C-alpha cells in the first residue's frame, strides 16, 4: 500500500558498502530526465524479499529542505530491487562519474528511509504470492529438485530446469516447478530473431553489458520431453496449472514454433488441462496462428513501447517489425487467445502522453485483454541514451498512467503474472473487442452519461467513476525541487561484481 505524508531521508553508501540514511537530506527520485521529490502516494515500505544495491560510480543526490536546493554527495547512490508483483515508479537520483561502469541487468528503484524502515517508489500491481518463498526453506527446494533429477534422468528439459534454473540461478519459476505449484516454465529455444539491448540470457560481442543473470540453454528439447514436464506439473498443481513457453534462459520460442505446436497438441490430445501460455516477442503471426489452433490459451507479448522508433531501438528485430507484432496480437485474439502485454515499464518514458496514446491504439485495435506491468531491467542512463532524440514529454506517473488506461479501455485487466484462465478464456464475456471492431464512444453518449454538475456547496465532491480505482496522484507532487544544474554524466565500463540473482521472465 502506498504511504502518504511520508518524507523519507536520502539513503547512501560508503566505499565499503555500508548503507545508511543521511540525517539532513531528503530522498530525491528520477523519472526519465526529471529529478523530483517522490509523489506522496507512490511511496511504500520496501517489500519483503527485496534487495538493496549500491551503485558504483554514481554519487547520490538529496534535497536540503531548509534551502530547497538539490545537493550532490560524495557517497554512492543506493537503489532497491523490488520483489516480484511490484512495479517501480521512479529511479534513484544520482550524478554519474565519467568512468562509472554500466549497471547489470536489474531494475533500480528509488529508495529512502523514514520511521525506522526503508521506503521505495513502487506500487504493488498483483496480489498473487506465487513468487514469494518466505517460510519455504531452501533445502526443501534443493531436495525436491534432486528428487526430480533422479526421477527423470533421461529428460533433458527437467534436468535443465532443476540443476541449472532452480539450483544454480534460483529461478522463481523453476523453484515453483520443484514445489509443485503455480506456473511451470517450458524453455525450448536457443535462437532469437531480436537482439534486445537488455537481453538477460545472451549479449553480443562488444556489448557494454558484460554479464547476464543467466546463460541461454544449450539444447533443444523434444516434444515428449516437454509433455512429460507438463504432465508432472499437472499432477502436482491440480487447482490452477499454468504452463509457459518462453523463459529468461532461452531465445525467442517462436523460432521453435513447430516444436511448440506438436507439444501442445500432444498435451491436449491426452486430456491435458490448464492454461497453456506463450511468452513471446510475437514476431511471426503465422506461427502464432498455428500454435493457437493447437490449444494455446494465452499469449504474452513483450513490449517496451507501442511506437516504432523506441521499439526498434530496444528490440533491434531481425526479419520482422512492430507491424508484425500487432498482426500477431490480432491473429491470436481472432483465434480466441487471451493476449497480455508484458509491458516493460520505465518511469518517465512509458508513462508519457505519446507512449500512452500509442499503447491505447494497440490495445483497442488489436484486442489486448491484459497488461502485465513489469520493470525494465536495465541501467537507467543506458536506456535514456538509447532513446536519445525521441520525444516523450512529462511523466504522468504510474498511478495516472494505469488510471487512464483503465478509463479508456474498461475491459482491460492489470497484473504482474500470467493469470490462470482455465483451458480457454471467455473473451466475449470479458468484453474484449475483436480486432478492428472498437469504436470511440460518440460525444452525444458521453454527454448523456456524464454526471450532473454538483451544487456550488459541493464542489469538492468527487463524482467521477474510475471503475474501482483507489489511487490518486496530486498534480503538485513535484513542487519543491529546484530545476537546474544536476545533469547525469556519461559512463561506460563494467560492473564491479556479478550478482547471481535471477532475471527470469517469470
């Protein structure tokens, strides 16, 4: 829950890695190129199972509340990696030294300290606890993983998911497979038809990003191996089984479309029940159509932007364009598939007017059902440098961004994880438009349905229906921080350390 009336103090770190709060300076955060105080309703206590990172080569920036001036520090900036189900609303404010190393592929949230606890600029966007492991001892995961390795000695996919993903990378999805709950990961592909700048499994030679959270799988499983993993998970997760192709340890699963089609057909032919999901860049509409006919339930499309220029600069697609992605979404919707956008949210970029308008157009015209508000794992300055010259405009904040999406597209759902939908989603009941069928509400209808004006004495009353939205975001939340001299500097180099936390998609 967001915490209003909290003014956290700046959190910094010394060269030895000791983290502490500054006694006088207030926390400052960053949205795109904007430095500001945190908005009152975007601060929340740092969630359990989050982590704190010190940022090498980046000097913290705080606000002196007496003078109203921003102050650059000698100490290092600190960031928070929020636990799954939370979306960051701002990055930490800092000034980079010329030789600052490129940060590893994680999401960096603005963090402060008040009332004896850490606060982070973030919102909880999904109530599911599927990637919370509090109370589950690591030894239990290790024991079940080794038992699965003994039970399926000839299944390379099961060996990969247990030995590599669960035990080496601590992948949440693989750990859940071992525990027999929620969503089973099904990586299949070694190749990719995009060269994402922030790829978490493979970077090309010469990349500034010198380490990825995990390595790409080194084999291609067979359909029987895939189905055996699906059968195993279905026997253990009997209430809401989800099976997901497309994981952080692989390339693009659509490059193995015939294999996925065969595995889904085999699973469904023997009575396999549950939600079969595909996490994808949605680059190949024909492949999406064939897999949908085989029994696919849902498609989650990875997207940093619905605009051609930002999308192409980040994904660097090979042999496809954003138009093909839109075609795949429409194809899936026409085939009865529930479509989510895996929206890689970046504060100060995603939540701007041009991005919102393009996203609304994609949602309405292609038939999108759901938005997963995921964090874009990347060095913030590297991403801003990548998008240099693209117009974005002021940040509206995550709360207003989500509120406007919901107002314009009332059928739209929000979350962080792939939802359980049964074997097939009821899209007609949900009111999701078919591609090309959405029409704006006529002005006459808007005027007819608008609430009557309140009497003069009730001007402060709120009559607007926001479909259950509880969030508010004041317009003046950024006041008090002077604009001016603090400009982030260029940087290059490599990280100081190789953090082993997993950056898997699920």
